[in-house]
């Protein structure tokens, strides 16, 4: 064993959620009334393209959640020593980008540092100039002349590789597909090219081509260059941005996972039993909702900081501490966001309660608990799903704002919010250091945009009352 | 020259993949002062035809062929701007739901005057004066006050009168009335129909009357056009149509309407089957009624004041008493809001009653404890009105049918329950493979059959049928009514049949109780009530029912 | 009607008590004043005496709920709960951990916040309603389709980037207006333009999309068909019938946030160095001044509840169905 697997709390929750999601997919596939709206989502081009991109992000987060302690030295024959540092599988895949630190800022794909330094010239005299980077383009002897050609040739080679594998994979998928549908591969190919398939296979194939190209090219270029430059302490910005994916995704999904049971239970109870139960639940969520969310989060995070500074010895490592803070942030974000869903579910239960099938069940003397489980909850689950998907993008955005006012994730954790927070201090520099901001922007915008587009498609498919322009 | 000539009209709704023809190649004309009734069941394309004429189709639909000529001008050829001048002044429309069809945040006066001023250049004051006159003409009790009121302050019938006033505001040549009385109670329906006829002759308008109700058609129409699945299947004068309908669909439509005569016929056919049963049932009747309700009162509090204490009560059910004998059908008849549904729910203990007793098989249901009540629920079931909300869309039909049996422990083993479900589906005329299907795969009539099967699953002695057919088309209604009658003959249970429809009452009830404002004003054997009503309300109600 | 409003107002009382208790528990029970002192003074080399002094200066030395050393009424009043939490009810915020009078600071700083928030809200409302109505007019066309996509894209941009981008683009590239700062009176105008503009642009995406949905919901209702059947033009139908109905949910949605305008915008004020309540709050969070954060939590909640009551009142004023029932 060259490593020792370790599980952070958020890892475990994330894995549990993933398993739950897979189970959900299998459950839905078996029930036609549940799978119909989802197949409508997949049939829409926007829906399946967005889903693919979201899954791509999700996969990065998943790989980045497989943590371990790397082995440092062999103490005895059978006993290894493990570092207290925690690495993830993603760190292994992106090893060169993680470890190759420059001294300070450097522009994207640069070979020289961003700021001048005193150094010895060829003839031994002191002069101020831009020094070569330790790693970025270090293999080039004449960077000025060779760089462009090198970048192009590396990119082209990587692209060719990517497209080759992409074509192989897709031919295989289409072959399988044609076997299952008793179609000849040629007709299927023709249909895909003309976008005449039930599911938008052409768009899916093109999205996967783009994702594959981006991944392979950036990984190859990343071996020799800093794709998005480096930050103040010389760390690769591209690596930071990719590492931030896990933080964003976790904030988006764990928050809802933690608070969903609360919202569902209280919403259903309030709507179903009314009377004093309803009064109490309404009181709880109106009170919580009255406190401005940012302030409640700020207060809670401040108190957490007080607690952590007082109990610094309780944490094994910085990573663990940051992880706990992330979990706590999800929790407190959840507490501020469950009220909306709870109110929606309460209103829906109110309506459902008047449905005749529930009265029919009452006429059979079916117990209240069974009525809730069998007749009420399955009939408002679509609202839960819509709200989870809709809230996701808002939570990703919230993380950035909170980190910016220092009440977000731990400053040592990679997150887009922290990237922006650190980069904005350099806004005043001339020429401006724009790459950290741009990297955070591109990564965050892509995730949030496709999450929003996906949410729209899901809402249209799951909620029959939705208003559409073309109606 | 005819006022309106529709020639070869086809209208389609564009779908994702292909277009769906909802009106196909229909032709008819309407003369001045004449009423043409466009009759058909839901989905027959009659409303689409009306909207095509006014060019008010929803964006997804469009006229794909044909011409529509109004006083010689082809409406399909003129610009939208010209068409707007036509709407209101040449063609006016009345819709089905008067509440939704009026703007809730504008006063009645605003909404009428708006139409007046659109088509005549008059001052605000003159328009207001005209609006008041129009309100008087359509019979609003206090036009001077009503004009400054909002739609929600008026009753349903009044709102429909306001709609008519709006339609008349610019003295149109053609009035299109799309199911104008369907949402109204029968007594109000009679008034509104009278009003429409009066105004039509007064203004010499052509009236295109769209409805599903053949009885209404017989009273109002000069000529009749029957639509079926987008096509015009029959077209003729009122007399000719009712004397001898030519098309098979028209005949089926007429035959589907329940009447007392048809019941007699049916009874004769089934005599042999019934003889044995009647004797048996009479024996039971001697023992006493299966259900007797005494002085039942259900009051809903009206809450007010700062602390929401009950300041007054709505007497939804006020001192109701009746008996129902085993194997018989008692119809509880009344207009909307008379409390008939509340009675049904109070009997089933789905609602708490304030006073009175419900004796079911000699047990007072209100005094039973939970366990005893659960046992009694086996014998007491309900079938609801809305075929769409009465079945849980997330449950398989098999599970829906099984739920009651499991909850009330009717059959112990899953094997037995499965067999029973198969039998039930057979009894209500549904295929056995329905078990593994979801409610949305069934039509309205089929869903009502499932509801009936669900109630039958626990072998009840009494079923409360709460308007089980009023959401169904007339041909489907006939099937469901016949099914209910057959099941009663076969299984011998009693029905408390809650309805507003006199035709249905005459078709299947043994006894009738007429409800009005929470009280039963008259009850007795069906023939007696229908032929010799004693109470003034019953007389009024019966007089308002359009008959064939 | 008035009974309804009075009831809603009375309902606010238990909620305020609840909020007060939550803040009390959060700030004094979950974390003791000792923890706060340690945090402020640094945990190393701090003596008991220093902590005691720190607490005494700020009045945190008292017992939480009951002071056994005092007798009679004082046993209850000489406590942290009475001195720090109960006094919030009469808007006595006490002094911050650094010794300034919080009440005075708030009364000074709310005006710049309002000066920023009110124009942002009003102009923003006008712009987004106009845009949404235009999109609704072109519903079902490509204009509608792309407008919605653009709205979704605008929503997907973090508010941080609106500020950074706006500051960079206008302030740095075009050098039209100063990047940040504030002044009194009319001179403040040139400092307000940029933050107001950014505030409006930042809200266009979500608000336009939301209002469009409201408009389309109304357009599909039956009364619109009636209006068309009278021969009214599409513009008149939209402006007179649809807009009037749609304004009810839009305006009542705005009323909720009206009182909260006092609180200012955290991000914008901080970025542009505007001395409002928003930047006050952020500074307090960064300095870990618990007294100010506590005061702002309570103030914000009170303003929100006022917003809820105002919403109820405005519904009864705007909607005849409620006013006349």
C-alpha cells in the first residue's frame, strides 16, 4: 500500500448522497409515471447537454473526494509511515500542477515571471528583469521564439488524441445502441448527424467532444505551462479552480441533503394536521426567516470561529478543520434556506388534503401516518426535486459571496470565493492581474449557468402548471 | 345574404412533431335573428370553432383551411387591425366561467364602458350612462350601485349577466355564446337563457350557441349542428332533429340522456332478474331502514375579529332527517351550496356534525369509538365526483383497489385480495391488466369505474355517490349510471345519490329528497316528487329544468 | 379588515420575542463571554485578570439570567439578558465592543444606505417591468426565447463579478466616475451613479424573468380573452388588464423589502466605500464585534417583520377582492 485511504465527514456524506442518487435513478426507471417527465428532460437538448456538464463537474468533485494520506517513508519492513497531509485522487491526476510552485504571479502560459527582480546578468552585472519561471515553459531554450509553436503543437497533438478516443468511444456506444434497437449502424449514424434521434444524441456527442478536448488539452498543456498563470504565492491557478469544483458542488448538494428531511417533515405535518401543529411550525419558520440570512450566517460562523480558536487542539489537521467548517457552513446555509421549501410544501399539502383520494382513504379508515406516506408525500415530491435543483445554483453563488466577506469556507480551502477574495486585492496593480478572477469566473459561470438551464428544463417537465411562452 | 357563413373550416393545433386537426372541414351558416346550436361532447371541437370565428385561437392553434364570412366579408382575409374593429361591434362573445372571464381588479362599469368607448366615440360620462342602461337591460337589481362593484361581489348568475352586458355593449350582429350556462345552477340557467332569447329578438342578432346539453338546445335553438371529433355529423332544424336524428352519433347522444321513460324500459328488460331480489329486499325493508338520519346539523364557523373567534355560523346542513332502505336509492337533490355534499360527508364521518344522529344499521355512528367506526367503514363507502382527483396519480390501480381491503382487513391473504381485484375489475367492466397501470392511462369514465370498484372492494352495504357522473360526457354518464344500477341489482346495496341533475334522478332514484339552503324541503317517492311537487322550491326547480 | 391587520401586528410580538431569544442563546449561551474575550485578546499570554477587565468594560461580567448578588428587581435587571437583550426591544443597542454608541452609528449610517438603495430599487423596478412587459408582448417568438436565455445567463453571474466588472470597466477603462468614496449632499451624486447602475444591472436577470412569468400567467387567463373579444388592441390589453393584475404580486413583493432598504447592501457598500449600514455590518463581522452584529441581527429582523405587516396592508389596499371581502 502506497497510501492510506481516509474519509472526511463531507466525503462520507457525498458518497452516501451519490449512492442515494443512483438508487433514485433506478427507482425512477421502474416507474413509468416518474420516468416520463425525466425522459422529457433528457429528450430536450438543453436538458441533456446541461446534465452532461453537471455530471462532469460532479465527477471532478467525486474524484476530488477520494482522500488518502500519502506514504512518506518506510519505518520498518512492514510498517509504513504516512504523511499527515491529505491528498485526493485528483491531486494525483494533476500532480505536476499541484507541486510546481513558482515564486509569485505569472501570467497564463507565461515563461517569465510577472514582476521584475534583481538578478545577475550573463556578464555578472546586476539588473532588474523578468526572471524565467521555475517550471512554466522551462523546457524551452528560446522561449520567445519557441513558445507559440510549442503550445500549438502540444494542443494539436492532444486534440488529435482526444478526438481519436472520443470517436472510438462513440462508435462503440452507437453500436450498442443500434444493436438494442435493431437498427443498422449506418442509419443510426445518419439519424444522429441529422439530429433525428429520440434523444438528442448529436448534441450529447458534441458536448462530450468539447469536454474531452478541454480536459485532454488542458492536462497536456498543464504538464509544461501554467494554463491560467499563478497566484501571489506562485500556485497554479488552473489547479485552484479545478480544486474549487468540489467545494462548490458540495455546498450545493450537501446543504439540501442536510435540511431536506426537516423541510419535508415539517411542511407535510403543518399542512396535514393544521391547527396548533401548523401554528407552531409556521411560528418557527417565520421567526427563522425574519433574521436576515447573511447576518444569521455571519453570526453562526463568527461563533464557530470563536469555538475553533478555543479548541484548536481538537483537530488533527488543517484539512479536517476546514472540512468541518465546510460542513457547518452547509448546515447553517440549510437552516436559512429550508423555510422556503417548507412553506411551499405546507401549501401543497393543504391542497392535497382536499383531494378526493385522500378522503377516500379516510373513508377506509387508513391511518394518518399511512396517508401521509402514501398519498401526500409522493404527490409533492416533484416540488422537492424542483426546489433542490433550483436552489443548487443559488447556493454555489452564495458560497462566493460569503467567502468574500470572510464568513464562507475556511481560507485555506480552495474555493472560487476565496480565489476572488484574494485576487481582488490585486485589482489595483498595473498591468492588472486578471487571471485568477477570470478562472474563477469561467468555472463558476459554467456550472451555475448549466445548473440554471437544467433547473428550467426540470421544472417545465415536472410541474404541469408551469407557464410557457409557446402555450 | 346570410349573417355568418362558415365554409370548409379546418383548425389545427401544432404539436412538437405533428399537427392535430381539431376542427375538420365544417360548414354552416347563421342568419340574423336565428339561433344555431353547435352541440357536441368535450373535445368535439365546438369551442375551437367559436374561437376560430372570432380569431381568438390560442397561439398553438391556427385555422388551416376554409373561409368565414361575416356579412359577406371574409374574416380570414382581413388584417388584425380590422378584425379588432369587428370584435365587439360585429361579433361578441360570452364564455363559460363568468368568474374567470371578468377582470377581477376592474369594476363592472370599467369593463362595460371600455367596450362602449372602443366602438363609439362618446364621453366617459355617456359611456357610463350607457353601461348603467345595459346593466338594467340584462336585469341586474341595482345598476346604479352594481356599476361600481367588482366581479367578486356578484353571484355567478349576475356575473354572467354582466358578461352579456359587455357583449351587447356595441350592439353586435353575431353573438357567440360558449357554454354560457354550464357553470350555473339550473334555476339561474333558465333565467339566463330567457334573457338571451329576449335580447336576441330585441337586437335581431344571430346567435351561435355552443353547448353539450341537448335539453337546453331543444329549448333555445332554431337549428342544430352536431359535432363529433372535429366533424359536423348532422345539421338540421330543431324539430327535424329531435323527431328523427339522422346520424348514428346523434341518435346515440339522444339515447344516452337519462329519463324516466328509459328507466321503465330498462326495468322491464331486467324484470326477470329483479323479481327475486325485490321480494328479498322487501323482507329486509320491514326490519327498518339501513340508514336513518335524524336532525343532522353541520355548522361551519365564520371567524372574525382580532382573535379569530367564531362570530357566526354557516348553517350548511340545518336539521336534516331522512331514511334510506336496504337495496334502494335515495337521491339528494339540490343546487350548488345547498349542503347536499356536506350531508354525505357527515354521514361518512369525514366531517363532524354539530347535532343530530346518523343511525346506520341501528348504530349511532357519532357515538362509536375509533375501532368500532373502522369496522363500520366496511359497510359504508363513497364514490366522488371528480374522476381526476379521486385517484392517487402515483399509485397503481391494483394498489388503489387493494388499499381499502388491507386497511379494513377484509381479506387476509394477498392471494385472496388479488382474486378479488380481478373480480372487481370484471364487475366494473375494465380489463384485468389494469392492475399494473396508473390512473392517468384511463379516461374519465374508466376512472369513475375504478372509483366504484374501489368502493366495492370492501363489500359495503351503502355507497354515497357524490355527483359521480356530473363531470362526465352524457354518453359516458349513461354507461356509468347503468353500471351503478346493474351493480345494485346484483349486489343489493343501497345508494345515497347526491346530484343536481333531475334527469339522473328520474332515471335511477327510488326516493327523492330535495335540499334547499341546508334543509330538506320535500321528500317522497320519485314519481310523486317529479310529477306532483308540493313545495314551491321544488316546483321552481322542476320548472327550470329544460326537458326533451 | 382592520381586525385582520391588527391580528397580523400582534402576531409580530411573539416572533420578535423568539428572535430576541435566538440571538441571546447564540451570542451568550452557545459561546460564553469568556470565549469572546479570548478571541479578542488572543489566547496566548492572556491572564484571567485581563479577561475579567475586558468583560467588565463591556458589561459582560454579569450573570446570564439571574443575579444572585442583587436583591429584588435588580436580581433580574443586573443580568446580561436584561442589559443586552431585553433592551433591544426599545431599540437601546448599547455600545459596541470598541466602545462606540451603536444607536448613534446606525442613525448616522442609514442615510447613505437609503440614498443608494432607493434609486436602485425604483429605477430597477421601472427597467425590469418595462423589459418584462416587452418580452411578454413578443411571447413565443425568438425575441422571447433569447431574452429568457440572456436572463438565465445574467442570473448565473455572481454579484461579485457585477461589481468587479462594473468597477473595472467604467471606473478604470472609461474613467467617467470615481471608483469609490462618498461625500455629503449633492456631491455624493457622482459617487452614487456607479453603484446604483451596478445594482440595477445585477438585478435585471432574475427580476425580468420573474416578472415575465407573472405576466405570462396573467396573459393565459380567461379575462384577457374577454378583453380581446371586445376588440381591444394588444397594447391596451397588456397595459390596462394584464399589468394591473400582475402589479399586485410585483408590488407586494417589493413592499416586503422596503424596510430592509435601511440595512443597505453589504457588498456594494463595502466595494465602493460608502459609509452605510451595509459596510458597517461587514466591518463589524471582520472585526468580530459581536455587539454590533447582534444589534444588526435584531434590527434586520424587526425591519423584515415590519415588511411582512406592510405587505399584508398593501394587499388589502391594492386588491379589491381582499379589500371588499
